[in-house]
C-alpha cells in the first residue's frame, strides 16, 4: 500500500490528538463508583481500561517491549497494568492528555514515513499504521468506558475510516491461525473508497490450508467483493467484537484478533 500523503498524515495526527483529549475528558468525568464498573467483554473495569491507554502511549515514549505473538499481547498488557497502578480517574486523565499530546505533537512528527518499527506479534511496520492503531484503540476504549459507565461517547465515521485506512497494512498480523477463507470483503469508506481485505486460501498449493494469506488494499469496490453494509464506525466496533454484527463483517471478526 502507498503511504499516506503529508496532508493525510496531518489529518491523522489531528484526529488522534483530538480523540485522545476527548477520552481524557471522559475519564476525568468519572467518579470512583463509575470508574470501578466492569467493561462488558473486556475483563477490565473502566479505570483499568483508561490506565491501559496510558500504557499504549508509553510504548511511544520509551517502553520498547512488544509481544512475540497476538496471544502474548494480552499478557504484556496485564504486566503493564500491574506496573502502572494508578486508578484515580482525574490523575489518569491528566496522564492520558499529557502523554497523548507529547506523542502526537512531538514524537510522531520526528519519524519518517519509511522508518521500520517493531510491532506486536513480531510484525514490522512504519509509523503511519502505528498511528492508525493508536487512533483505533482510543476510539474503541472510549466506547468501552462509555458503555461501562453510561457516559456519552460517539465515534465519527471519518475518524473510524482514518484509523482503518492507516492501520490497514498491519491487519494481516492479526490473522487467526487456521483461517482458510478465499474471498474479498470490502469495508466502505465515507467518500466511496473501500478497505478491501482479501483472504487467499491455501496459497502454497499443497491442499492443507496452512498457506492462507491476507492482503489489504484501499480502492474502489470490485465485482465479486462481499460488501459490508455497516458505516466505518460500526465496522470498526464490529471487527473488534464490541458490537454484534452479521456477515460479511462477522466473518472478518472471526478471522482476526485478538487486538
């Protein structure tokens, strides 16, 4: 995939910063009772989820630990949560705002588009997909905290599409073992383009299904694509398992993760 243009990268930066500061204000609005509420399906409460966002930004501020497999990411997240024990909503909110501003405004702009970086599951990538993952995480965890605490949180389709388009090159790193599908599923963007996720069954030709590969492109929908009816925000939440969804989006949710 081509890297984003400078104006698109600036847009990603602005959206990532704004979503993070909005998340900080959501966390700041919580009292201790709401902060202790469990997040459905996540295994953390609202305060722990907010602390996890601090840890995500910590990986852009000197914590170079990365998981070797997708499954090991959960163990690393648990370790980081134990290490960052703060759970006071106001304190965590201040930390999210400060670290997010430093990352989006100071650290990320210094990294060129083509600099190789280590990601989880032993994948290597560049800064733009990592920025997309961070925006996705902020949007999804805002939704987590909002659902758990009955506080308002909305995801703009343009924000969701910006995250999805940026992280697209990393999606194959989240492919679950044993996936043998052979199709292309298209997630529609707000301006007509689609994120086309092509699964190739048994690409090594020996019939055992262990050679499956995934390719991701951004472009027009093509004949034969299975097109999802969901808008980008709903598609993002469906892929991440935050909302029930039907096929073909449900097929994607089964093929990728854990995120």
